[in-house]
């Protein structure tokens, strides 16, 4: 008996969809082993996770909070991945976006600035911070053919240390790893701010960031489908030499895509500090920028699907908070990614077991199939 | 349908092969029978199903129905490996070598039983023996990317022989070769046939088929329409069997009526991919209403010339003017926007995006301007409408506009590129091997289109290795040798020998 792997010529759409579902189920299955190893009954734990993530009255709001950075950063990753530009440094771009927005809120704008202007300034700073951080690997790739996978990842570690320098150093509040809190005008409106009008919003922390992400997703969906830029991204992604032949300036597009990709990740960081933590602090992101890669990939680089997948992953994070040990949701995420990539491979290739047959048997076999 | 005589000692029989793709019946009960030691040609229009049939034989596709019998024994293939194990090897229309590996490393790729440690000396000995036996000289240590197209093809053949192929399929092997390389290939094929190998040879060049093949099977729309001995047939008959009507091998044209210079190239110098000089001090003018043919053995700067003109390769020095405007080292859009069409030599690598639909491929040059562009957006319905028209006008055979370009047959992909480039009423056309891979009927149609464009006033630079094509289309011919134009000749049939000599580097004052 031997195992053979051969490529499939045509992969039907339903098959890749089924593959995804199977991957998620498989991930939950393997995750179950982890849970029971951690001393939990997997079924009970999953039910607990699911309930917390989706069924309680607070669930939609809590899940939206976690989904927001995933959505924005996931859209950023989508832009770059569409042209096969592997920006895996969204985490770093998110951190720099958060840093820039914090700097503007704390040190540039006076605290009494009207809220819309304050938030707009923070948003612009967050976008630009992430965009410029993304532009670095973009320029390196466009001008010097430096591999963006490595440079964007490395810059993430630079970004972590960069932020730490500020929050432990010049921006530190009393030597702790955090800054002082933003003035109220630098806070995103949250549902609980409207509790006077809608009493049910009591305690709900979902903020306007998700709406921003939703708008961004719709804009990207339209651009990808209808715009010249979307067409150019697709062309470059499929055959860069044909794109050049069609007159597309590759270097400019690489830089632009990295700029926008980083900018959206930076906006995710800004939305996180303005909407959730209200200050810059160490480890405020549990790796949103990395999870965003999984989100974008699972959504098959379709911006509207990113919204849905981000919401589901938000649920996974919320549900994960309710079970101990805390590392488990992260591990399940890892397993999901692993299973998704395997499913991708399995739908593109076919694995068969072949028995060494005698000649006669094989000939018989032929007669039957040719019949 | 011909009844197969199963008592014959055939090396290979394919019987009743059916292969359906969504919207196309690519093979419709095809029968094919080959004797040992025979060179058998497969002829047919673009999209007739030749490559599909061979992909079935080489284990890449599974037939929907039908049987394959090798030396009297029925077989089923589930993968190319199964076919290789049964002694069937295919050299594809587009090569499948790994550019960064050496010749020897490419040979052992895909082998089951190489073991953990490679025995290089044994491998090289075997390679040397095979090269010697069949006249396939290559350096086993050379990296693939360093080799010319002809040498790469030799590696493909060696690879098949190394894996023990007794039946060798060659899908349009000569389309990319120079005449000298074709001669060498034919010598190799004859030697292989002489020792009992069976060769299936696909080509659209009827002269070649008559020269090398013993018998011919003709396919039309997926069906076998004839099996003939080359000893008892003619070029015209083969063309008629293929296309179903008489084909003109030389299109009629009026004398040229050249107008103003449109494309002016002055003292151009450029380098090739390896950084060596590819064009040296080249000057050339193409006027409105004339076709200037560029003759030359491949690799003498043809592709580089086309690329520099169209802005895809930097010029080291010199000037390129279109309508008197300098476009030297401007972005590719400078040439595109001034109406310079470019039919590139490499239709899959450069000329098309394989996974994009046909309409998306067709707007590659026109999406920046109305009516395809609508402000920031692309007018998708207009693109679709135009695509439907172009596919009809240029006779691209496809089930649907929303088909990815990679699923088109080789010749139909070329027609798609021609449709895109010629439909924009270009001021100048840089045509590199425009009829490569086209069947006789489609070649005739393209030639007629180029002449129509000329008569409309377009300035055409026709780069070709096919002297017949140059002689029948060009109004004057320049010969390119090592990046220089070493002479100009009028397109007269009696000057073929002079042109041949000049292509080999001899400077002579021909004609006049
Ligand atoms: N994988 C595929 N999926 C769908 N359609 C296909 C596929 N491969 C080939 N076809 C279609 O089948 C038909 C036959 O194609 P094939 O490549 O066999 O033609 P061919 O005779 O080799 O033509 P050419 O001379 O142009 O190379 C064409 O209409 C082509 O579009
Ligand atoms: Mg073909």
C-alpha cells in the first residue's frame, strides 16, 4: 500500500467551502483533546464558550469588541494578500497606529478639543502610523526586492520594543507599563453612553470602531470588484509580468498596497486604544494582527466575508475568556489555522491509497471502468 | 469511423476516447493506433483536442470513456507517473522544468526510487550515454535557466528517455525552435524511431509534418476525420482535411504605400536578462502603411527589441520615437497610450493572466480609458459586451466569456491576445511570432488582419523566425544578428539563401 498525492485540475467552489467547514470541525475536535488534557470536559467547555460568545445578552456587544480590531486588521491583510504581497506584520502596524493615536490624544491635541475633531485627528494619526510602518517593507520590496514576509514580521518586534520604550519611558504614568488615560474627548462612543435612551445598553462596551470597519469592508468590496485599482491588484496577483505588460507600475502598487494595508491595521490599533483601553499600555493586543491573517485567509480575501469571520473569531476570543487555562483559545486558533491550510491543500490535491496490484487484476479493472 | 485491426502489432492503441469539459466535447470517440518505430503526426485546428488527447495518454487527465492499450495490454493511468511507468513520456507545449536546478537534478525529479543518497556518477554516466546515443548534447551541470529554449527541450526529451519512455509525445515542439534546431530535433527523432521508439508529433507546420512523420491522424472538433500516409498526401490536402476548406498559404496583398515615419529607433543599446548587451546601436524606422520584417535566429535580440520599444526593458542609450515623441525609458503606458500594440513572444508568461476570465484579459490594455473606464471604476458590462464581440470576431473557441484564460487551447489563447492587441486600431504593431501555435486557417486569418492593419495605415514591425511568413507579409526585411541590423533585403523568394547567410552573421549586399 502506498500513498499518492496528485493535483486536482479543477477545484469546485463547493469543495473549498466544505473544506473550510470540515477544517473548523476538525479543529474543534482536536481542540477537544487539549481541553480534556487541561482537565475540562470538552463538550461542557465548548457549550460554555458558545453561550458566552453568542447567546447571552451581553454576547453580541462583547463579541463585537473583540471582532473590531480583527475586522480592521483583517481588511488590511486582505488588501496586501490580494496581490500576493505577504504582509504578515499587521501586528506591528497595529501597535504603531495605536502609538500614534495615543500620542495625538495625549500630547498634541489639547484635552478640550471637541470630540469629533479629537477622534478624527487620532484616526488620521493611527492610519498614517500604521501606513508608514507598512510602507517600510513596501519600499524595501519595491526598490530592493527585500522579502516582505521577513521584513514585515521583523518590524513587528521593533514596534513592540518601540512602544515599550515610550510606555516605560517618556510617556509612562508612574513608571508602570502604561500611559495616563486619554481625555474623555479621545474615547470612542460606546453603546453604554446611550443608556439614557436605550436602557438595555447598560454595561455594553461595543464601540463605533466596528461600524468604521463595516464601512471600510463595503468600500473595499466595491473597490475590489469595480475599480481600476481592484482590477490592477487582481492582475498583479495573478501574473505580475502580464501586469507590467499592461502598463501597471508594480513598484508603485506594492508601496500603495502596503501603505493601505498598514493603514487599516493602524486604524485597528487606534480603534482599540480609543474604544477599549483608553490609553496606551503594554500587551493591549493579544496578537490581533496575527489572528487577522487567519481571518483574512479564512474569508478567502473577500472583504464582506472578513466581517463575518472576524465576528466568529471575536466569539472565539470571548468564549475563550470564560475557560481556563487561558492559553487554550489561542491554541485552538492555531489548530484552526493549521486545519484550514491542510484543508486548502486537500482540496487542491487528491490523496489516494494505491494497492500494488497484479497485472491481471489491473487489466480487469480497466475492462470494468472502460465498460 | 475507421475500424481498428486489433491483430496488428500496435505499440499503442487508444480506442473510443471521450473527454468532456464544461461546455466542450474535447475528444469525441477518438481512435489512434501507432506502430512501433513510427513517427505519427497529430494534426488539427486550434482547439481540436490534440493536447487533451495527449494529456489523457500521459496520465494527466482521465478519459470519460475509452480504452488505452499498450503492446496489447489494456492499462489505466491515474497519474503521469503511471504513464511514465508504462513507458509514455510527454514533452509539453510549455516546458515543465525547474529553472533553478541543474539538468541532472531535473532528470531525477519525480523518480520513485532515488534512495537517500544520490549517485551522481551513475546518473551522469547514464545521461552521457543517452545524449551520445540520440545526439542530445547538454551539459548535465548547467542550470536550466542558463539554457536556450532548444537546449531545454533536449533536457525534456532526455528526461523522458531517462525515465524509460518508449512512446514519446511531443506537443508542438518546433514552435519555439530555430530552423537549425528543428533539423537537429528531427535527427534525434529519426534515431529514436530507428531503435523502435514510437513518436507522436504535434505541429501546425505542415511542411514539418510531411518531412518527419510516417502517418498522420487528423482531428477536427474532437473527432478523427482522417488517417493518412504522408507518402500519399500533400500540404494542401492536409490543410483541407484539417480546416474543411481550401487554405491560402500566402495571402494576397497590394504593394505597400508607406507614409510618414511612425516608429523611429535611433542608436539603441540595451542589455538582456543576464546583463549582456542584447541590442547594439540599432537604428530602424517603420513608416505608416508598411510591414518591416525582422529576420534572425532566436536569441539575437528580437525579444529585447520588442520589450525596449514597449517600455518593458530599459534602454542603455539611444532613442525611441513614436510620432516624433520621445518615449525612451518612459513607463509602458507611454507606448500603450500612443497606440503601440504588442503581441509578445511569451503568451502565457507575459501576454495573459491565466486565472482571470477572458473579458478581464481582453481589457488589459484598454481599462484606463473610456468606454471601459468610467472615472475610477471599470464598466464591467461594457467589458463583457466587447469581449463577446471580440471572441466572435477573432474566432476564439471557448464555451464562455467567463472562462479562465488558462483553459484555452494554445492557439486560442494566441487568438485572444491578437484580439486584444489588434482591435484597438493601433498606430504601430510590434508583432513577435504572431502566428506561433496557430493552425493554418488561423494563421491565414492573422496574416490577413496584419495586412488590413497595414492598409489602414498602421506601422508594423514583424519579428519572426519563419522565413515564409516574413517573405509573404513583409514589405522589407532587416536581418538581426547579435543585436545589430546587419543588412536589409527586399522580400523576394529568390533571396532566401542570402537571408539565411545573413542570419548566420555574414554581411552581404543583397538585392538591389
Ligand atoms: N482543463 C480544461 N478545462 C476546460 N476546457 C478545456 C480544458 N482543456 C482544454 N479545454 C478545451 O478543450 C478544447 C480542446 O483543447 P486542446 O488544448 O486539446 O486543443 P488543441 O487541439 O491542443 O489546440 P491548439 O492547437 O490550439 O493547442 C478547447 O476548446 C479547450 O478550450
Ligand atoms: Mg495544444
